[in-house]
C-alpha cells in the first residue's frame, strides 16, 4: 500500500511537470504560458519535475535516498576554510610579505 502511495506522490508531480514543459514549449494556451514563464524567471531551487524524478529514483534505489539526505546535511553545515589543519601561509600586510611553509 505504501508503494502505491509513493508512486502516486511521485508520478502526479512528474506528470504535471511534463505538462508544464509542453505548455512552455508550445506557447498554448497563451495566458498559462506567460504565467509559467514568469514563474520560471523568478528562479529558486530545483523544480517540481527534478524533485519528483529524484524521489522516484530514491523509491527504486535506496542509495539515492542516502545521497539526498547527504545533500540536505551539506546545505545545513558550515564550510570554514580555516577548520582542520594549521595554516600553511603567514601574511604580514605591514611589511608586504607572504610566507608559505611547504612542510605543512
């Protein structure tokens, strides 16, 4: 039962995204095409079709679920350049000297 629910939750958005692409490429009906084009220019994250495709892939392959969760974790974590090993360079702005220590 849960497999059927998951399939419906993935296939419906995927189908809607496909219909959206057909409307955008054909330009008909005009009012809907203009409205969808305006939303596409506003930017944002991955679209509905990309999200639905990834979820469908995760449904079929458990490794994809791990990849999606890893991506979410990476978005939350900070990325500090100075974290980890000691710095290899020393900058003295007053004297205009930069020292690179190759042993580190």
